[in-house]
C-alpha cells in the first residue's frame, strides 16, 4: 500500500520547461518584446511597400505607407494585418511579391497590439 502511494506521488511530479509551456509566438530569434514604429514597422513599410512605388505617395486608391499616419490609417481601417498575413478576404501584400517573413509580420502585429504609437 505504501509502495502504491509512493509511486503515485512520484508519478505526478515532473519539471516543466518554460519554453515548452510558453513557446515563443514567433519561433526562435525574433524578439517582439518591444516593437516600435521607427525601428520595426517603418523600415518594413519603406522597403517592401513604399519603395516599389505602390504605397509611397497619396494615391487615388490605397494607402500611403511611407509615413506614420498612412500606416495607422491602414491598421485602423482593418486592412494592413490581413493583407500582410495573406488572409482570406484581403488583397495579399506586397502585391506580386512573396509574403513578408513571419518575424516582420509579428513585429508589426506587436506594434499594433501595443497601441500603434508613433515611436
């Protein structure tokens, strides 16, 4: 009887590994602890969206993603994240190019979740 309780007590004890219980949402190597507009969002928008000419200036349709106000408007209107994630019902962006890497998408999403500050 004592052996039974001893086995039961020990079988219920184990050590969890933090990285297994709480895996990084972005995988390894992508720090989204802090995500700022100037360091994480604007460089991606300038490299992938604005320099192509598609979203560099005020256009008859679309958004000017070369500045804070334009990016904030795209997010507020619910267009940016769905487009860069290539979600159903959204126009996949960047148009005619490969989807942004997961780390960039996660940093942009983190910036949105932190309140879309102009920082």
